[in-house]
C-alpha cells in the first residue's frame, strides 16, 4: 500500500450530473496529480496540484476542475457528466520538489466512475 | 503521445526471468526511464527508474543500452503475483513537468504456472 487513499471506491451517476472525487496524499507529499483511465487504456494525465495551485494540465475540458487543501488532500470535480467520462480515476502524490529527490509518484487505488 | 514502444503482451513461466523490452529512441539527455506496473483493478505501482546506468532494487533490474534508445526490465524470478500491465515511461526527474507521466498501453505480462 502506498498510503494514498481515494473515496469513494465506486460511483454511479447519470449523464449531466456533477461528481466530486477525493484523494488523501501520502504523508509529507505536497503534490497531487489526477489521471483518468478508460477501460483497456493507460492512465491519462488530467492535472496536477502543487501547494494548492494548479501546476500543469492535460488535454481535458474545463468541466474537469480540482482543488487542493492546506493538508494537501485534493478533490477532482467533473461537471455535466458525459458517458465517455466513465473510467477509473486515479490520484497520485509525489515527494517534494528539490533536495535532489526524484519525483516518484505513489498512486491510490482509484475511484471507478460509471456514467449512465 | 507516449514516447515509448512496448510489445502488447508477453508470457513467462513461473520462476523464470521475465524480460520486458521498451524502445525509446527519441529520449532526451535529461529524461529518465521509469517503469510502473498495474495489477488488475489497482493503481499503478512504481518499480524502478534509471538514467543511463543499470539499476537494481528489491523488485527488479533495469538495463539501459549505451545509446539509451532502449531498455529492458528484468524480473529475476517471476511469480503469479507479477501478472500485470507494465508501463515504460520517459520523463524528466527534476523540476519541469513532474506530474505529467505519459502512459502508453504497456505490456500485459502473464506469468503461468
């Protein structure tokens, strides 16, 4: 186990609804990244948060948004859900920048979102 | 797009070494080679990474060619629990876009009894 937790584990929503997914990072990690993994595909980078600020974004529309809190936990919000949003959503936390350390990412178990 | 090419699937007998190849012919001088694996229905798990020297840890060994255009991940004694999708990723390791792991489709390794 990596110490990264996500909730809920599974979620079913209908098209047009909004959803919030949560992630608690590993202790001491101030960077959280979110990924979307469609069935049979590798994870795709959504965005990253570093010290409560968005710090990079992949090719996802603005209806995908996020937050990071002072304790470094994070939320992923998706508005106006579409059928193609059905996927496993993964968050990963990483070691602080600098200090000569590499930015290995530790992934949580994911939240399985189904949009009907 | 992913900067790596991997075979879609491989089989390995339990107890034997599993050698997973990866091509990364466009790798830049400041990019490392990372390997992650994803066991069914779990999040990806970091395995190992390297720049140009061969690396070994408790999980695996990483062999990088001298020209750095390809590498091989070696699981010395594969077990059934090593059945997973293995992803080879190249990325900078210091600063830059530290969050942006670009995953391809990986190699599905099946370890058979």
